[in-house]
């Protein structure tokens, strides 16, 4: 390992030290601090790094505490090391404030417990007692004192805040364990009733949750420095608040505020309950052409033939400039009652037609389990080469595009849902997706929405490859279609498609949803097990985090026996922080030396870095973890890599486990020009935010500012499934020359597919 920081002859520490309990009497005179290695303290105010004493030098480390607290600084010799370390701490002006040789009898490790102030710089100096050499570990850890509300680490020992009849603020709270629980009660919640958590200038990221009297979670606040839980819809009774650290992080000073809101009686009548019981009859699923009298319930639409349980959708006018039909806006004089959850599925069947038919049946089964107010909207572009009948047989096989509210039906023998037939549509066109979203949010209004994009995926290239139109949705087009919805966006954006869990994709979609659910690897033919994936919706008002967690758990169960299956739920709010960490990493990497570059390439060549169906897609976490552990890599690069891991982990809500220990997001990282693909260039915003293109060039061996190379991917391979396929891979008869000249697949990858995957494709298929 190259030495960490500037080396100098050690001072006469032995003559000055107080062996176990150093005091101010023994502080050395002021010294000039040389170059030091920065140690970034993590979410719990701690960090660990390593060093080596090769002669009689002094290693210096820079520590900048985020919190004012007492910190333990411990230096321990690694296994097999002869080193007896001596450790001191200096202020930014070079004044020593603490010194220790051995933490106790029989121990060579040194330990200092010192108060440090937030925002100040301190330097940890490590040397040897005499002439011993060897490696050591430096560990720094904040010691946060419990607040007066402890012990409240579990619901059963929650701190009581009493009955809340007026605004209540509780300050100076400390999160330094698993969780803090608080109980309170409401007599009645009025307009603006809320519970608010303030992390106080970002002292540490926290998770804020509301629970009912039975211990079931009601809601989860959106992440941020100030988080709010809406209480205005809650009835009278006891409740619990849970505060926990994001990814186990701590916070030395947060505050809570409870406000019961303003309760005003309606004109001419008594105050009504804030959360009346739901009507036993679900609201009409679609607006009706007629205008009901004010305050009355509109009559249901006439049932469609073969589908008596679902009313037909109203006539549609074309979207100007596209010819695509959209549902008219609901009549403002008629009531619109949002349901709990709506699932919108945008399905491009193509050569996955058999799997599409199976999944539509699964959606009907799911619909039969949903509570009143939760519904499923489906856009199904059937494959013209394999049309399928619907409406319980009343609609002959149609082979074009249709749209419907999915009917509840537990039978898998036929598709019961009756579809509005729209004619052929290009599902690779942003306007088609935008039209479906407009229809879905107006026809099926809900408090929460999940959008599933169903078809082939190629990772960076996008999804929904429409074989009839030779078109597909890029990430930018998907984001634009959502942005056109007048401020509406889904809570969950899920890809039932291959390879879509990529850092570039998540960054491009960071303003399009709260969560992204996608796979780093190819998705097997069966895709999502829909009835199980959304089973959490059987609970009214299911929290978004619970739903995405259920999706990950269901997929893990469905793929039991597979060591390759992956699925992760990504908090898109964390993508800006991840991009900032990546930029810091690429900046440090640009200053690296030849040894660093050789280490990058060697690490990529090992089996320790997750590698997927597309060879240039690598697991971001395992690459950064390997760099952080590599002694041959410059310390500044290792530190930056560790920061990337921290930000990535904070953004992952849940993920499956596979043999590669995939971290939840892949990233484009080819080792050679032969592995390059041009789809990466579609992600210009990510490239600009992170300079990842410069790092790719550096690894390949080009100047960082050189043009990137590669060809585009085509997962359909001229009508047959291909690279990044979801179900089915290229057949052995496929020819590279048959691929469209404007969108040719990587020839090396195609050859690999032909040789290695044809038999697996016929046996089980992939998307």
C-alpha cells in the first residue's frame, strides 16, 4: 500500500505520552500539519480506514465532524502486524489535544475519547512506539448521549406525548439506536392536522412513520430534512410515531411537532367525523356522458357485453396532433372519488404474446383481491401475429391495441375483461404512453398509483420495443410522457422488463416517480407474479414503501432456485446525491496515477464485480466496494468510492439477493471498445452531472474528453427476442445481417447469445 500522507520523523511522543489517560499537561508545542488523508464520517458519525507504518514516519488523517459530540478514536494493529501504534489528535492549527499509546494493560491498540466540535477540522496522527512496522486500522466513532425520552426503542415502550389538543413541539431529541417510538392520541383531527419531523439542518437522514393502535403502519413520510405526515384524514384514537435512521444512520438533534389542525363545523350542521366509513358500494369506475344533478351520484354506465362488472369507458376525442384517443375530463359538476390505489399497466406484447396473455389473467386475479377503490387500468398492444380473444369470448381475437379497466376474475381459462379497441398503436411512441396516462389518472383517480411498463428492456436503450412500428420508448421519452400529466406522477414506476435497474436510468427518471422498481439482470419469462406482487394492496391505504417491499419479496419467492434473478426498489429522491458522489469519484479518478488505472482494470476483470446479460453493465456497488478495499488505489479515490456506496445504499429501499451480491443498480462500464454501446449517449444529463463518460474513456485507455463509441442495442433483434430480452432469446436461425441497419445489436454479444442461450430460450424464455 502506498503511504498515506506526508512522512516525517516522529516527535518525541514517548517522552510526552500519558500512557492511558493523557492530559493537557502533555500537549506538544504547535506543529505544522502536513498533507493529510481525509476520513469522511458516515451516517452514524463513524468511519474506518487503514494505513501502514513502514519506517518511523507519522501518518496524518483529516477528520471534520458533522456533529458536536465525544468521539472515540481507536488505532489497532491488523492481524500479523508487529506495530505498537501511538496516536495523537491535533487541532487545525497544529495544537495537540490528546495522546495515547496503549488503551489498557496487555493491549497494543491506542484509544482516545475526545470532545470534537461540528464544522471544525482535526488531525489524527499515527506513528509507532519504537521501530515496529506493520498495518493498522483507524476507527473513528461518535458517542451520542441518549435524550430524556429514552428508553423508547420499541412500540411497547413508546414515550407518551399525551392527548394532542393543541400544537405540541418536542426538541433536543437524539437518534442513536434502532428507533425512537412515541405515542399520542387525537380527539379529532381537523384541516391541516399533521405530524412533522425536523432533522435540524440535515444532522442525519431519518425515516418518519405513522402507526395505528394495532401496530400496523398507516403512512410513511417522504424523505427530506423536514418530513410531514398528514393526520387530517385520521379518526379519533391512539397513534404511534416511529423515527429511525435511514440505513441505520444517527441524528444528534431532531425535533417533532404535532398539530391537531383546525376543526370547523360545516354551515348549518354539526361537525362531521374526519374519516367517515367508506361507502359499501365502490364509486363508478368511469365518468358518464350525462351530467347528474349537483350532489347526486351519477348513474353507472351500461355494462359492456361479456363484462357486466365493469362499465364501458366513455367516448374519446383524439389528442390534437396525434390521432390518439383520450378520455374527456370528468364533468366538474359530478363527484370524483379517488380510490386508494390504481395500477396502470402499459403492455407491448410483441413476441412475448403468450406471456402477455398469462399476465393479463394474473391481473384479473389480482383485481378480484383488491379492496373497494383500488383498481387496475391496462393498455394492451397485442401482437398481430398472435391475436387473443377477450371479453369472456365476446370479443374475437383482435391483434391491435385495446384499453380497459381490468375485471375481477379468478379463472385463468379465459380473459374476462372487455376492451375498448383502439386500432393499431405505436407503444414505442411517447404520445401513446402519455394518452394512456391521461386516461388512467382521469378514469381511475387514486391517492396512490403504480405504473408498470411491460415488454422487452435493453437497459440504457429503454423499453417497450414495438415490433410492428419498429420503435421503442427511451428513458427520456418515458420521463417526458409523465411530465406532460400536469404535475401528476406515479408513486411507483416499475419495469417488468430486462436490465432496467441502472444508475443512468434512475437519474433520468428521478422526477418521474417516487420509487423505481426494476431488475439489473434479465427477467425470466413469467415476469412479475402480479397477484402476489401487489398483495399488500389488500390492506386499505397501503403505504408505498410496503408495496415496493411486497413486490421485491414476491419476486424473490417466485424466482426461488435461481441464483441470478434480481429486482430492486430505488428511492429516486436519492439520485441527485448519488450523482454528486459519482462526480466526486470521477474527479478523484481523473487525478489518479498509472497504478490506479491498472487497479480499475484489474478489478473489472475479476469475478467479484457483478456482470449481467449485457457485458458492459456492471454492478455499481461491488465495483466501488472493491475499490474501497484495494490497497493499491490512492486513498482519495478509495474515500470517494466509499461515499458512492453510502449514497447508493441510502437510495435502495429493498432488493433481492443473488450470487453476485448485486447492490441494486448497474452502471455502464465497458472494459474495451468492443464492449461499448451507443445507448449510453442518450443519457447526456447523467454524463454531464457525473463525468462518467470521462471515466469510461479513462478505463478504456482514451483521453477523457474523447468521443465515446459503440452501437445501439436492439433486444428484439429484427422481430425475435434479443439482447436484454425479457422472455426468449435470439433463435439459432437469427442472422446479424437481418438486423435493422439503423439499430444493429452488438455482434459479439449476438454471437454469444447464439452459442450459449438458444436452448435456454426455447426452454423457459426471458424478457
